[in-house]
């Protein structure tokens, strides 16, 4: 089966386009078809590198997985102890780490691996252990949080587990997003929850949250004033709440229109979503290059 590389938009795609045009090209165009063993070697290599994560992103992803598992178990009526969650977390971290260190991702690219192992970065044992400890603290904070107590107060029939790969149409472009959790509360409002794992607290309504708001308002034909967004940072045990209004929705629409236009303007065929590598220059910020999946392709190893 031949898959069509269709144009789409997401917050992460927008960030990548602004970070480095060449990296954006590699991830969304250059690696296309690299899952096929008959593909050219360079394309297969790009596909392998595309699926790598930094250690910090990986830790955040695993924490999100454990929280999702925990909430699903609660909704099913199953009691899960903190020790059980921490055991599951440690097991997952060890399995992923060992698999990456052994280079399994080179045989099974979709499994993914760590950039640090691919590029042979010298990360000390203490630093790895510190990251694992951070993940444990995140789960412990969530388990004991006011945010979880608030969620438990609501009828579980009103808990919403939205699909991992949500999408909606915006002016003919498919928009992808991933919402961590949501509740339809007793006040006929929808409350969106977004888990953060970074050590810095961001108290602003960002592009990602505004995009979530746009999706929910369209899906449920909701008045913006009936939507609340809560961003809970599990690393530092802090929650921030945001109200949504019509101006926020118009602002995100304008932002997305401009971002989509910029991405399409560098294509050689907008209708067929065809790109040429030469139209996507490398960033001039060498610091970004040092943590890039594709640095060996750009001869920066």
C-alpha cells in the first residue's frame, strides 16, 4: 500500500519549522517511505533518526503514559497503589533504556531510541539516575496532588479519555493534537487538563493550549466561556488555570493561518505536498544542531 504524504499542522510541527527548516524537512519529507526496506539507504537512515527522542522528552512521555494508565484504572474501579505505579514506571524506564542502549531501534525504528545513545553522548550515571528520580517524583506528586483529588470528586462517567491522535479540520488543513485528560463537570463546563514535566513553570496560555481550546469548542459547539484549561506541572506540583474567551480563539486561528501559509510557501508543489531539500536551510544556531536527531546527516557528528 502506498501512503500519501499529506500536509497537516500541529504545534510541534510549527515549533520544528521555526527551530530549523532543514530538520523540519528531514522529519516530514526526507524520511518519507523509510519504513520500507527497499527504500534508499539515506531515506531509511532518516527514518531511524526521526524516531529518536532526547532523554528529557522520553522521561516526559513515560510519565504521561503512567498517569494515563493510572486514570484508566481508576475509571475502571481498580485501586492502584503508589508503589505499584512506581514499580511500573521503573520497569518501563529500564526496558526503554536497555533497548536504546543496545541499539534495538536500528532494527525496529518505530520502537524509538535515545539521541544520547545514537550520538554517544557522555551522560554520567548520576545524571541518568537523577532523571529517573525526577520521573518518580512526578508520579508521586501526581498521586498526592490536589489536582487528582479534584478529579476524583467528579463522577467518573464524566471523565473523558480523548484519543492519542486527535485531529480536526481547519480551513482544509488537518490539525493534529493530543489532549491528556478532560472532564465534563457538574457546572456544564468542560475542563481540559494538560500535564507538564519540565522544571520551569510556564504561567501563560500557549499555542498548544489555545489549539486544544479551538478543538473542544468546535467538537462540542461550546461557548468559549464554558471551557476551563488547567495546566498541572507534575515536576514541581503546581497548577495554573486559564479561562478561554472569543479573542483567544481568534488569535489562535490567526496564528495557525500564518504558520500554515509559511510552511506551504516553501513547497515546490502545494497541492501534492512536495518539497525540495534545498528550500529548507539549516539553522545558524549550532547549539540546536548539537541536540538534533539528524546531526550526522548534516555532517556535524
